[in-house]
């Protein structure tokens, strides 16, 4: 396998697990979720959003000084709100969304996530702690490469279907553009790592598939637990 074949396989993984085609996000786009559905989603998914800085920090802590570590730390600075273009931590931007759909912050913080959400967090945390560099970068790419299109659709629906204000939509309006750059970094660094490894592609593909499946299953869990049950 060469790098072109590898990226073609990654594209197929993303196509097979395109989160915009998940029933939960389709209902969000169409405005058929209730505010209660959105509130429960916000409370559940907050924990993955909040943990993303932990994944980055954990991964960076294992890396030698160099370009990759610098770029991971730049992403981390964006997440925690310490870079010029990101003056507010992203988990707090998510909390603004949660409050906008009626959540109480203390209830979000103490929520024990559904098993599918916990599995997603564990997958990314385990990779950050002990995965190879290509495995971690592949998982990060699968996640952040999907975010811009998803965030754009979410923000549009929140404004037009649910009447939320700019503060409640701010997490999504930011990520409609910010994660374009982040995903490009992961792709570039993954390409470089695969070249350095001499073409060890299978581990990266397996990690990408696992991340894509767990992201989908997390939505499955939320969809079945809340939006379907409320019908």
C-alpha cells in the first residue's frame, strides 16, 4: 500500500461513517429534535468535548521536542482558550450551547455519560496514552476532519429551526472554520509519520476505523436513549 491508497481507504472510512448522515444529525438539520433532545445531547457530548484537551495534552507529553509536538500544543492552546484566535476554552463554548438549550451547568458536570459516550472517550484517551503516533493522528484526523461541515449545519439549524442566539451557536460557528486548519495539520503530520515509518499503514487505518465507529456509536446511544424515546 502507498500513501495514495491509504488516503483513499481513509476517505472510504469517512464516507461509511459520515456523521452528517446519522439519523440524529439529520433530525437536527431538519429541526425535528426537541429542545429536550438537544439538551440531553449537550449534556452527554460535553464530556468528549471537554476531554479533547486531555487527549492532546496526554499525547503531547509523550512526544519529543520538535515540529509535531509544537503543533499538538498549538491545537491544545486553541482548545483551552490560551491562543489569540481562541480566547475562550472550547468546553466553555460548548457549555454556552448547553445553557442555550436549557441545561444547568452543575448537572452537565456531574452527568455520568452513556456507555457509548464513555467508550468514545476511552478510545481516544487510550490512543493518546499509548497509541503509536500514526494511530493517534489518524483518530484525530477522522474526528476533526468531519467537524467543520457538521458544525456549519448545526449552527444553521440552531439559528433557523430553534431560534438560538449567537452565544449559544458560538461553539459551532467557530468550529466550522477552526477545525479545517486542525484537520489539515493532522493530515500533514500523519503523511509525514507514515513516510518516516516506511509505510506502516495498517495500524493507522485500524485506528481511523475504530475512531469513526465509536463516534457513530456515541450518536447511536444518544439517539436511542433520548430522541427516539421522546417520540
